[in-house]
C-alpha cells in the first residue's frame, strides 16, 4: 500500500509538470493552429535562467523563478514574431522544419553559453517531507500539485472572464469573424505564446526540483511527452491538456514501478496510439465540422 501511494503521488507530480507544458502546446494550437515544437526547449531556458539568477547573481529563489518566467515569456514572444508569424499561412512541413530549427538553435546556444556539463538546480532546497498513509512524500511534490491546481483554476478564469481571454476564444473559433469584431489576431496570438512560455518556465522550476540536474537537452523529452499529453487529452483543449498530462504521468510512473523502467516510454506511447485509434480527437477533443 505504501509503494502504491508513493507511486500515485509521484505520478501526479510528474503529470502536473507535463500538464503545465502541455497547456502551452494546446493554447498555441487552439488559437493559432500551429504546433510549437520548440516549446520543450523553453523549459531548459527557464531552468538556466533560474540557475543564473540564484547561483551567479545571488537573487532569492522565488525571484529566480519569476525571472525565468519573464525571460521565457519574452522568448516566446520573440519566437512567435520572428519564426512563426511569417509562416502562419505556410504549409505544415515548413512550420515543422522551422520549429526544429529553433529547437536546435536554443539547444546549441545553451551548449555554447553553459557548456555540456549538468548543473544543479538550486531552487527548492530545504522543503519538508510529509507522511501520507505511511508513505513519505517529498514536500516539493505537494507544492507542485498545489501550484498546478491553482494555475489551472486561474487560467480558466482568465480565459472565461477577461477581455483578452474572450478574444482568445473568439480567435480560436473564427479568426475572420474575430477580426471583423475589432479583435487583433496578431496581439492575441502573441499573448498566447507568452502565456504558454511562462507556464513552461514554471514547469521548469518543478522539473528542476524533481530531477535536480539541468542540461542543454533537458527540455527535449519532457517536451515530447507534454505534446503527447496534449494530443492524448485533445489538442487545443485546455482541460484536455491538464487531464492528458495527469494521466500520462500516472501511466509512466506505474509502468516504471510495476512493469519496467525500460518499457515505460513504450507503454506511454502505446496507450496514446490505442486512445487515438478509439477516439482520434483525444479524450476531451471535439470534432469540428466545417461548412463549405
């Protein structure tokens, strides 16, 4: 029972990290109909920003995290303006090639600046552990779950209650009609990239706290799995990204604990294939019928 509880909490923790990253994928696709495959590397940039802020400049950890959020939000805006805005009407292959190019650019810049050696992530030292039904749970896990839940609630309120949130929904439904109503599509998409990148920066803080060390390639696998989570939940759906991330994290951790660490990734992607065969739009995705 203790092992089960520990695995369950660990899966929720990992799933929360995937969910925060997947929200960026889903928001950008839902509004701009583009997939930002460089999104995973923004996690790495956020982590390195925090390391520099705390270890080199000497700022408090919470300020380091906030600095990482600002840096990643600005990076998201820059990527959208320079790389994706000129390609909005381009074929999907051109967008994919551009995204891969941006991803390799960020990784190689990190390699040049910080070197190939792994660096320790210093943000959450000294967080207390808890006992839950006899299982010892790291305090950072509880913090991750709490922050993710708060962000999900706040994001839903933002999308449904604020002016820019309603603009995002309008652009997602019909860009042409939104522009006729006076909504700036360019500004809305830019804000979406900024929010998604800021969420990736928050995810990088918890990822660094969980896995301790950061490398220039740190964001690659979490980015792929977060994209998988977004597709799993229904690409373009914010609740679907959250659900997909949580379910994916649980599947991965239980597969590692009860089947095999070597097979966990294969099981995760295998479950995704099965779900898409049964429900191609994902768990919470909707089939959109376009009138001709």
